[in-house]
């Protein structure tokens, strides 16, 4: 096992030159959503491939129907060393409205923020060029000090993350054998707070359904027909209202199949994070948790499934009033799933729930939108506890295991297409203004982030 | 009491000349909604005033901010004769799409329909020039035969009925003393069927409310906040769903205050009309009555109040899917009222019902739209039974007392502004295609309609 401390010392000593490399990458205007910048996207991919090549990776720029992928392989210290896939993206968001930027978004620099902290400014500094370079720099330090990496490493950097990743799934499918590793490291997320590193151990799945209810064969005058004719808005409202009981629990039969109770020690750990209904909901102008009674807001969004109504429309919705009974009404409904909930079963259970509430003279139509299961890493997985220890040593504060209420498609794709779990660790901060003007990345994140990944790679290697 | 039969004989003998007079009026393009026809509207008003003047009415064309009113007075046979206000409108709907007319809409003629029935074709033949001329011709016949009218009569013909009657209320207000009569006769409605005359004895009132629920101070990502944050679409759906119980009854406290049970003989009479759920709902593609269980469809729409949801909107309603939790959702809700239900009390009861279902961290806003009480003539009013007898004699079939699920604003205005009840009798048929191309009025309606009003005026005079 190669020693870690000289690697960390090398990172410290080379911080300035690593910063210069990041600046080079940040200067490339790799805005993926705007075709005018296709050349810049290719340039960023080529820059990365060249840089990885300089560390000894077998790095290639791979064409896709959209922007290219960068794929780079490096052997481990031994044939049986663990194999890690590292994922990041080199494309960035557009910079509009440009007039709100204090500095040129593509002229990165180290500046001081109002609190006197050193920050790297520029588009992509946090999302995701700054974060992906942490891996590259950690590998560079290992190579410089030991001439080898602690694990076998494959890097996959895409250039379409900010524009829906249209080429990613086909690429994973076509190159599954080449990309499959023991697990993936994904660095596109936040720290819990400025002092506390975090590991995301769960992501909720998602099932979307559009429901369209049809009643009369035309819009009706509510005076002539009101009370005698079926009103699809009323039918829809009654169905949606029946989805939750008074305690906030979803009533659809079988909905909770596969949902596990979160271990009490995990709940206790979440408790210590100090997130309250007030602190969670206050910033958005709310105060009363709307989920299942008796559970904390963190448990609600990280570990409990939900049914949400994302849109509803029916009848006259313009200015003023029209005494009409609509012929149809529709709603977009989504379910966030946890643990072992089966997206297909949830979809069918919901459809059955709706169908049995449709009057005999009305009809219903469903349009599916997406369906992905939840991701749940095992709380007692050794590689989580190793990463947790490594992070805790670096930051001097115990790394927390958090969940995410949302879905990160790449994690689901890695699981589904490559049969691979992902460890999500990131050093972005909630004030990094990603996707907004004046994006920044703390120098502290950039520095300790490199050291964190060096520690994690070192720890994971010891696991083999 | 002047004899009726020579009056009826005179009507029969003069049918052709009365038809020519109607044709003259029908040729005037009095489309009120299109300013290009303002001169035609005035011409129609002047034509009517001149014709009424020729029968001995004191007839004037009265300016309004819009199209003029025609007001005409004729004394009764004695100072204590009943005073009747007769209402109609001389304006007509536009004729688009003109290419769907078989004949020129403003070149009226007597034609045969496919079943061999004689019909008067042209815009306004049924709505409402044909119907208002019935009164004029009935009066003309009385004058020709007896030199006098059986009652004191005031005629009020407006020219803005098809464009929202903006000048009517101010005109009634400003001329209340002149226009107030013992009751009004309104001829702008249908027969029950081709053989059966009807009298409308009730109109439902209307209360409209727009409800807007606000939750978070911005739209939220349903992954990050779903289940913890209040969802206004869910809150709104639960409120609307609570408005009706499973039997279709409205649950708002106090909602049924002032609602009376319909007398069993009236329900029995309605039963004999042969209107079933199937015959009422079938033509609009429905079959299951949605109102209070155990009541007929006619009772539902004529004699029971209802809560209807006329529109709902919230969240993402475009194509595809967006996993958003909206910051607000809104619905347009209307109540049709019967009997003594108080619009203001209903509005307040609904608002209270909504408010107590709004979570502590959300807010609600209401926007009122209209509010008018129901109109309910007394089933044992002598003037109804006199009109019913008169109609039954003319048509050889018992005239039926019907209700209307909708509201006819003029009737509410007469009640509110002039303290006057209205008798609604009309001879239009459901196949008259009013507001559509190829509008027609059956010659039978035009002929027996004149005779019917002569009979009714005669019967009402006998009541004094």
C-alpha cells in the first residue's frame, strides 16, 4: 500500500499549478446547449484527454451524435486492484444574463469574497469542471509521488449533462464492457455545509403519469346541465384528494410495498444535522411539513415516498368567469420512490386506483412519463464507511450520510446499464450559484477536495 | 270583457299580412355586437316604434350609450286594468359563417323544411324578432276588433340582448317609475316540444367565486421538496373534493338554507314529461346523473342547487412533464341557487369552508364573480294558472310548468330593479338553430303564438 501523506503533501505543494490547469479548462466556453459552442465543447474534451494522457491515462475523445465523451483508462497497481469509474461533465450552463456577472465568466481568477474567503470565479468553476479536476489532480499526485495509482481507474467525462445527456445512455449501452467497474464515484454534489462533508447514500426514484378524464362529448352550459352532468374537474379533484389520507399517507393499495423503515441510528444521525421544519421550509416561505405525520422533514424527502400533483388543468382558466362544465380535465402526477418500490407496480396501482373512481359514463386516459427505481446504498456497505472515515479525517468533522429527494439520472443509468453502485461525494457549497451569474468554487473546496479524493482512493484501494 | 273569438279570427285572417310585417323587420340587419350595423339597429328600433304607433301606442325610440330602446305605452280599457310590461329584443346574432346558410339570412321567406312544415327562414326569425312580433300582432288584433286592449300595456324592446345588455340596467334604473308594471311577459324561450307549450316558473340564481391558493413563495423542485412542502394543487383538490359528499349533496354548512322541497304534484307533472336520465344525458354522451341521489335529472337542474367547478389550473400544464410543485393553484367555482338561497350567505359559507381547510402556512384569496338569487314563481299563482289554461286551450295539450337551470338576467333585473315577477312563455323550438346558420321559426309558432298571447292577455285581463 503506497503511503498517503506524501501524496497529500504533493497536492498542497502543487495547489497553484493545479489552479492554473483548472483556469485553462474554465476558459473554454463549453456551453453544451448552444450549437454555436460545439467547437468549444470539443476543445474542452480534447484538453481533458491531453491532460489525462500526460498523467499516463489511455485517454480518447469519443464521438457521439452530440458532444464527445472523454474516456480514459489507467491500470491499477495489480490485476486484482479495485476498478473505479469516475464520472464528471465538462460542459457548462449558458451565462445569460451576462450583465449580472461581476467578472467575465470565462476569465477565471482567484478572488476574495465579501467574507474574505478565497474563491475561484467563473462559469463551471463549481459545476462541474472544478469538481471533476479534483479526481484528475488526485491521480496526478499519486503518479508523481508513487508512479502508480492506488486503484484501476476509468474516467468518463461527458459534454451534455447540462442539456439532458441525450447521448449518454446509448454510449453506456454500446460501451458497457469497457466502462463497467466495481463502483462509480460521482462528484457533482454539495457538502452538507461549509465544514461538513457528506456522502449521498440514496436517491428517490420517479414515476410520472398524466391522467386525462373525459366526461360529456362537448363543453356544457353549467346552468343547463349543472348537477345532472358529470363534471370532470370534480371527478379529478375527488381522485387526487383520495390519494392521501388525513395523515399525509398515500392510500393507493400496495404503494408502500418495498418501503423500509430507516434504521434508527440513521434517523438519529439525521437528527444531529439540526435540520428542522423551520430551517428547511422557512427559506421557501413555509412552516408546516406536508408529509406523513410523525416524521422529520429530512426523513420525508430522503427516505419516504411521495405522490405529488405537478400540474392540473380543466375548464375555463382565463380572465373572468365562464359558466362551463368542461368535457375533460387532466393532471400530471408524479411519485418519488424509495428503497424497493417497483415503478411499474406503482404505475399500475395508481391507474387501478383512478379507474375504479371513474363514473361509468366517463373515461380516462393515461400517459406515462418516465419511471426509475430508487437508489439505496446499503448503510453498512464497507466502501461507504471507508469513504466516510477518509472524509472525516480530511475535514476534522464526521462526514454525514445524507439522502437526496431527487433523482440523478446518471446514477440510475450506472445501476441499470452497468450494474454498478455509485458513491456520491461533492464539495460544492449551497452558495456556489451554479447555473446562475457569478458562479464560484471555494479554493478550500478545490484544495481539500483533491485531498479528499486522494484519501478516498487510498482507502478504497485498501479494501481490495 | 271584450270577446276573444273575433280577435283570434282576425289573427287567422291577417296571418299573411302579419308575416309581411315580420319580413320587413327581419330584413333589417340589426346585429348589435358589430358597430358596423349600429345604423341598422337604430332602423329596427324606429321601425318598431312606427309600427306600434300605428296601433295607437305612445311609442318612442330612447337613446342609450349603446343601441336604443323602444318604449311604448298603451292605456288599458279602464284605469284599474292590470298593467303588463312586455319584453323582447330586436337585435340579432352575427351570421358567420355565412357560407353555411342555405338562404340569405336577411332575405326572409316562407319555406318548407324537409318534413314539409312551413318555416320562416332568416336571422332573428326565432330569436327574437319573430317572438316579439307575436305581442305586437296580438295587440293589433285586439285594437282592430275592439278598438281597445284588454290590459294596460308597456312594451320594452332592447337592442343589445345579444351583446350583453350593457345599457339595460342603467335604463331600468333611470326609468323605473315609467316601466314598473304588475308583471312582465317575456317571450324569449322554447316550447317543451312541438306540441306542448310551457311556462317557465323558476330560474336558478348564480354565485361565482374564484379561489386562489398560495403555498411556497416560489415554484419548487418536487424531488427536493416533495412530501415536505405544501402542494397547493393537493390542497385545492382536497377542498373541491370535500364540497360534495358521496351522494352528490353539497356539504358546505348552511348551503341548503332556503331550499324548499318541490311540491309532489309538480314533481309528478315533471315525471309525465318523459324526460329520463337517458334522454337528458344521452345526447351529450353521458348516462349517469351526477347530482343528489334519488332525484330526477329534471329536479336536479330545475329545482336543486349545485356547486360546479368551472375551471382549475395549477403547476405545469404544457406538453411533457415538469417535476414542479407549484406556488399557487386556482379554481373557478360556481353555485346555482334555488328558492330562497341567499347569494351573499352562500359566498360567505363557501369562503369559510375553504379557509378552514387552508394549512397554516398557506394563504387563500377570493375573487367574486356575479351573484344573483333564484327566481321562483309561486306554483299556485293565479296568473300562472290563467296563462296555463289559456295556452292549453290554444294548443289542445296541457301547458307544462318547467324550470330553467340557468339564469336569464332580465328576469332578475325586473325583480330586483322594478320589483316585478316575470312570466316566461315562448314558442321557439329546439331545432330553430338560434345563433347558428339557417335560423328558422315555424309558421305554426308564429301563428299560434299570436293566438296564445291574445288568449293570455285576455285571461289576465279577466283577473283584474
